[in-house]
């Protein structure tokens, strides 16, 4: 009989107190030292110098005579947004220095090609999944399993597929896929599957459930996403680095994007490889041991996580109350509070993930992230957090607040223009004023400030491109130096055109989150699953209408106003064709054939990427079953036996607690005379509940048998 899970070793994972903290509860931790002080001082001081310089320049642009109330407002809005881009520009400069003259914080063991190393600790690789295509998950898991096996390191690793799936049909596919995965690999001792009947607290609850039940069996856990893929070398190096750094609680790799087929995905992929290393190196440079956790492609010390990272529900109502949605930042902050170090190991290559295939899929994920980051406002005042942990939370929050601030900045700029055209200026603002106050702006200084702002905004991209152009950076993997420049131009142009749309989407998400609107937990489109044109038109018709209205009204006021607003107007007017082009596999592959937007993983993919794709293609040929899952479980004895063997034990309920979904579903099953009636009566949620109940499955079988007996 198939045994999907190892024996449990129950552990406590107490919810951490947020509003009280005793410093003595933290483990001894070495102070950051002079190097950390110098690096962080450089980051903050250079950012402030740039911000003050630009803000003073903006003040001079506006205050040729005196500031009006609208000019004061536009100056107030300019300061935080310029500080924001200056921060990332300075961080990228520090990253560039780090890449040119490496001064690593972590000792990361190196692996000679084809060799392994002896690991003394055991590590679990966790693959949380929620209604994802099972064949994609199992292809990646099998590729990683085989790679570790080839290197002789499999004895140190186990894989857990942790399903929170709520689609009954996908649940059965997961179980069949798991059975077949074990059959293909012979991995009974290292491959495990668990389906959670109630996905409490979403992904964080999924990981917590593993930790409580099997966490003590493993020294470390590598948390992956459903689209994550890591080379055996990367997995082994992460585990080895954790072993030689006993102070480390989390070591985060820097995943790069792969497998992009659509134009949008390939643009994101190119940006990830071209600019990502500079950004990641900059973060590692000043994070040192006070870094962040991104929720996937990272290794975590299991006992440290159990003791430090139990998440309580936040008091109050949404958006700030309830289960913590963006759990990763908070878990890292709590572990750092407990004295564990959180590192970024950007030098470990071979860590991969995938991009959403289209702008609307990216926006859907971004809305969910926005909701989680807005909730972090309630976490900022938590007692005992390291100041850098608060900074990470604050940066995440401002990353979304920047959009409504930018939008307000643009609107105030329009009002200033309207004021200049339609409102008669007040030349004498004082009773005893001799000379008039002319409402003018310094155009030369304004042009200079615009140039500085664009240089700071595009600085990380320029630095990334410069490093790629160096011979040592192997520009051939990107198609050569000229193709790097063309790719840089295309990515900058198209990302600039889509920026106004993302500004409106993020602004809507911010206000929706603050109003307490929950966007839910939706399955992401993966791979090249193209967004339908009808959906694209529906999502962007409002943006297009707004762009046309803004363009017409701007031109009616002044052609100069239209020229000033043209980047925003053009992006909004072209929202539908740009989004449709981005979602197109044909455009993406056309550029690939021309050698544009290439990445090294496309030009010369790692063997594990090739192997994963091959397995994925083989598994996709089988296709998904078309019959209703209840019909399949009632009529297929082999599938039913597999499902019952993998069914988790019923959760013990407290006295008075009733599973209302099961009660209602069983009542409907009792009323049904045929299997078809039962299928028609039950909702999707009730079907899932019936599949989780042996009693419900028995009733389905009796209905199916009654039909055969009648025939």
C-alpha cells in the first residue's frame, strides 16, 4: 500500500508575542561591527545627499519669486518619490562595487563540476501548491530529485509536496501524479505528499503545518514555490552554507527568471538577468546578517523557525487585522528579533523561478502582494524588531504607496498648468508690495532636474548593462553587446509605456486594501497560458478611456500640456494593444529567434532546465481527465484505492464543532437517486468535502453501483 507520508514528530510552534518583548529571550548575537556601520552609513548618507540636492533643485525651480500652495504641494510630493528612486540607485551603485571588488559576508562553499560534498544535516525541500497544474510541479521535483541523485547527495534531502488545493479535480490529479512520480523515480523514501483539508492562513499556515508535524525530522528546510527550480549544486551549497554558519536562521538565494515564452515574460526575464545581479549584490552588501526573506528559494533553520516565527493573527478587521498575508517579511523580522541572522547569498547561482505570462497576471499577483504589504503597517510598531527589519517592512509598504503619490504629483502638475492658463495671477500679494511677484518657473533648471531624475531612475539598468558589456560577464550569453543594447532599449521603452497602467492598478489596490477589500487567493496562470483577448480588453478598457480623455482635455488646454503628459497618455491609450502584445507567445518567440532579449539560460540552458522541460512535455501529453472528479472516484476502483490510501486522518474536532459543509453535502447525497444527481446537487466546496470523507465516498460508490444494477 502506498504510504504518502513519513511518521510524524509533533512539535510546538507558539505564536510570537507582538506587543511585548524581553531582550533576554533572544539568543546571543554578535553586533554588526564597523563594516556594517560603514556600508549602511554610505547607503543612507548618499541617498539623503541626492534627495536633498534634488529637492533643493525642485524648490529653486518653483520658487523664482515665491511658492504658491500648489507648488508647495508638488514639492512635498516630489521629495519622497525622488528619495525612493535615489535609494535604489545608491543601492545599485554599492552592488556594482560589490560585483567588481567582492567582499562577501558569507562563506559559501564552492563545488567543482560533477562533485558533491558530505553534508551532516538533513534538509526537507518543501513545495507548497494551490490549484496549480500538477504536471508542472512534478516535472520540477523530478528534475531536482534526479540531479541530487546523480551527485550522490539524495540521502541528505527529502521532498514534500504540500497541497492546499481546493479544486477536487486537481486534487485527484495531484495524487495520481505523485503515485506516478514515485514509480518513475523509485523515491518512496524521499518523496512525500500531503493534502491539507482546510487551508488556514494560506501559504504560511501550509508551511507551519509541516513544521508542527515533521519539522523536527529535519535540521533545515528549503522553501520553494510551485514554479521554483534549483540546481543540485545550488541546493547543496545552500545546505552546506547553513551548516558552516550556525548563527544563520535564513539564507535567501537570488532567483532568476526562466522559461518565459510570451513577450511580457521574456521582458521580465531579460530584466531579471541584466539588472537583477546588481540589485541583489547591493542588497547583500548592506543587509549583511540583517536581511530579508522572500518566501521561496531560501533555506531556513527549522528549529529556529519553530521557536521564532509562529505568526499570530493581528487584532482588528481587515486590512490590518486577521492572518498575516505577506508572511515572509514578518517571519524574517521575528527570527532576526530572536537573534538569528538573515543572509542574502546572491553568489549562489542556479536558483530559478518563472514570471507571470502577461501584464494582467502580473497585476493580479501584485494586488495580492499590495494587500499583504499594506497590512505590514500594523506590524511596523511590533516590539523588539531590528531597525533594519522595520526598514524592510517600510520599503515594502512604500513600494506600493509610491504609485498614488506619483499619481497625485501628476494631477497637481496638471492643476498648476490649468492655473497658469485660466486663473489670473495675483501679482501684488501684500498691501505694501512695490514690485510684482511674477508666477514663473525656471525652465533651464527644470530641464536639468528632469535629466538628473531620469539618470537616477534608469541608473540601476545602466549599471547592470555596463557590467554585462564587460568581457568577463560573458555578453555572448545575451546575444552579444549590440543585442544587449537593443534589449535594454526595448525593455526600458515597454516598461515605461506600461508604467502608467501599473500606477493606476497599484493605486486602486492600495485604496482597495485600505478600505478592507480582500482580493482572495487566486490561482496564478503559469508558463505560456495566454490571457484571453476578451479579458485583456475588459481589464484595460477603463485605462484606455482615461488616456483618451486625458489626452483630449490636455490638448484642449495647450499642446504643451499634452507634450508634458504624453508619456502617461500614450501608455494609457495603448494599454490594450501593449497588454495583448505582452501576452503573445508569437511576439516573444519572434524576438527570441532574432536573438533579442536573450538570457544565458536561453542561450545555453543548465541541464536541469532541459530535463525539467522534457519531463513537463512528456507529462502534458497525457492531458487532464475530463470526467467529473466525483464520477471518477465512484467508478475507478484503482483511483479510489489510491485516494483512500492518501487521505489524511480526520481532524479531531472540539465538542460542539460541526463540519457544516460535510453535513450539507451528506444531506444532498442522501436525497440524490443517481450519481449524476449527486454531482449536480453539490457545490465545488461540497465536492471537495465529500472527497475528503470516507463516508461520502462510500455513498458515491453506492449510487454508481445502483445505476449499474438498474441497467
